[in-house]
C-alpha cells in the first residue's frame, strides 16, 4: 500500500485561529518557529509541534501526547476546530476531515468511525508514531523498556496472535489437566467414599441409636425435674390447705364470737339500764315515804288516809324499800356479764389474729403454688415434644445407603472421562510449544532485518566502525518467556558490547535516531505500507554541530533516495544547503501562521 500525504489544512486548532496550509513536497524541509507574541521565547511556543499534532489528531482523534478534543480547541475565539488531510492511497485521493463543535469525522464527505481511517491507511496510532511522526519529547524506540520495544513489534506483526494461540493451547492443557485432576479427585474421593460407606452407614446407625439414648436421658431428666416440682407442689398445696382450713376455722370462730359479743354487750347494756331504773325506783320510794309521813297520804296512791291505815301503808312501803335495797342479783348479773364480755372480746381478738396469720400464709403460698403448677405444665409439654421428636439420623442412614449405589455408577463415568482427557491433553501440549516456535521465528526474522537496516545507517551518522545487535526474548528452563528486546552497542572504544542505556549525550541521540528510522523502515515493510512522509520534531537534542550536520546530510540523502518528504522540526536555527525549503511557523497576537520559503 502506497501512502502519499499531499496537503494538510489546519483551522482553529490550538494557537492556529486561522486556516494554515502545508503541502508535503519531496525533499528535506526545515521547520522553524518565530514567537512574535512572546519574543523572549524565540522559537518556542510558535506552534511547530501543534501543526503536526493536528496531523496526528485528524487521523486518530488525539495528539502525540494523547490529548483529545477539549485540549486542542482554539486558544482564542469560538470558531469550530477543523483539520483536513488529503492523502493518496494507491493512486486514489481521499479527504479526511475531523471537526469539533460539532464533533465529526468524515472520509470523502461521509461520516465514518475511527476504525475506517486505520483500515484506510494501514497503521494504528502506535505504528504512526514510530514510523512517520517522531514527536517532540516522546520516547523513541530505543528509549522504551525492553518489554515496550517488544510490544511495538508485537503490535505491528500481530505477534500476540501466536502468543494467544499458545496461551489458548496452554490454557486448554491446563483446563484439561484441571478437568482430569477434578475427575481424578472426584474418582478418588468416590472410591474412598464407596469403600468407607459401610463405616458411614454404621456411624449413622450409631448416631441414630445414640440420639434415642440421649432423648431418653433428656426425658428422664425432665421427668425427674417434674417429679421434684410435683413433690414441692404437694408440700406447698398441703401447707396451703392447712392455712386455708386455719383461715376458715378462725374466720368462722371470729364471726360466731362477734355475734356472741354483740349479744353479751346488748345484755350488759340492758342490765345496766335495769339497775339504773332500780336505783331510780328506790330513790322515788324513799321520797314517797318521806312525803307520806309528812302529808299523811298514801305513799302508793297519794290519797289522804287515816293514821291507822297510814301506819300500815308505810310499813308495807318500808318493807318494799328494804327489799329493793337488799336485792344483789342485778348487780351480780352486771358483773357477770361484764366479765363474759371481756372474755369474749379476748377470744375474738385471738381468732382474728389467727385469721390474719392464715390469710398472710395464703398470700405467700398462692403464687408459689401457681408458679410450680406452670413449671410442671411446661415440663409436661417439653416431655411430650421430646416423645414426638423425629430422629434426624434415620433419614441420613437411609440416604447413605442410596448414595452408595449412585456413587458406584458415577465412578465408572468419571473413569471414562479421564481417559478422554488424557488423549486431548497430549494433542494440546504439542501446540503450546509449536505456536511459540512460530512466534520466535517471526521475531528473529524481523530483528535480523532491523539489525541490518540499523547498521547500514551508522556510518552516515558518523559512527564508523560501530554496530548494533538486538537480543530478543528467550525461553527459560521453566518454559516461560523473558519478554523484551535489549539493544547492545558495539563501538570502537569497547571490546565488549554495551547496553544502549549506558550511552549518553550526542552518541545516545545519534543511536536513538538511527534506531527509530531503522524501525520505521522495518515496520512499514512488514505492514506493507509505503508512505512518503517522515517528521522529526526536535531531533537535534544533544548533538554537536558536526553531529547535526551528519544528521541533516543523512536525512537529505534519505529524502533523495526514497523520494520522501522529511520534515526537520527544530527550535534552533540550522543553516544548511541540504534543505529543500524552510517552513516558517510564526505566532503573533492573532495566532500562528505558516509560510514556506524555498
């Protein structure tokens, strides 16, 4: 596939606020900058790198440093960002355009996706930045770690497919071995299980019988506890019955004594009233006699009587008075009743005290009795539940017997599967190494080509008598791979090769540029892509004037021999007759502009 980059148009991209156009003509072109907006920065900040970031962005939607839309919008103004590239692919022109606000990607006027662009030009982002655009400040091929170097080649050659196939075969072996191990483990376990099944069955029987014994013990314990509580209840009930009888007896006696006491009190009150009446009668008789003697009247009826009758009546009255005064029965009766009232009251007090004691005893015993009755009822319920509980080991015992028969049938199936796995494992193991061998062969072929191309460029860069070799990944004893590519430099000053990382300064810069250009040729050949463009952004770092001249001469010869457009972007002013033209990127207050001087 031939790629001919023709024209790049940039509008409102970072510092470019107006449309800038650049045509990619054959030859070596020097790209320099002039920052007129900030003169002290000289060539820095003019927009040189932005110009080629725009090229990367239109193709991949991101810059060399992976900056995307929000970071490439214009620094001033609000006009939409638009970058257009005209590229010829195998004699047919195509126009790629990418815009922001609205975000859009078109190919020949039709909206497309990123994959369509990669398919068109035959390069992804990584290959583009190692084969065409060597961005400012970005690590070149030699700058990368051994594993990163390997990854670059793997991406282009799609070496991962062989690794993936080897891994797939290895995973299949692992899966099959795991499966076989699982079958083997299961079979072994089943064999042991079958052999030990009698023991398990006997153990289940023993557990079943032991469970029955334990239940009997539990029931015995509950029965003993219940019987103890029943005896305690019997004792409390007996005390409670005694207290209740005592209470009823005392209450009955107290009630009878209360009635008796009331009757005696009434009798005493009546006797006292009678005595008081008798005393009043005697006093009245005395007064009547005294009055009769004085007035000569009958002491009984109060009529006047003669002396003889008077004497007779007075005699009878005085006899009656003496009789009344000499009557001791009433007083004795009152004394007797008083004594009886006292005795009855004492008896009543005694029986009421007994009644209260019995009531207190009942108040204490009643909750005890109720609590014991509740506990006894609960124990009876627990005992009933224990009697009805089902022995769980009966089902286990029966289940084990069934499992024994099922396992014997399954064991035979597992043995059949193990035989199938062993055959499949042997087939897969062959391809684990087979795919790795294919991958190693491809790597070795590519690095052999890369080594040849690299060493042909060394003399052009002033490294006469030098050579470079590449050490690739090797399989370890354990069967794994040390993934990576190490670069070793053979110089005229060292008898032994030295790793590239040891070198510094101008020599290091020469080597890294040669390595990147050589890689570009190899990658593009392998991808069967032949572009007309190479861009080196700030390649002069660390080079002396002689090294810089060697680089310019080599690139000019390279452009002449290949017919490519090579852009040499640098902030230093480099004067050389080998440049086909000078592209000036100037930035003023309005933004960046592009001007070409031949």
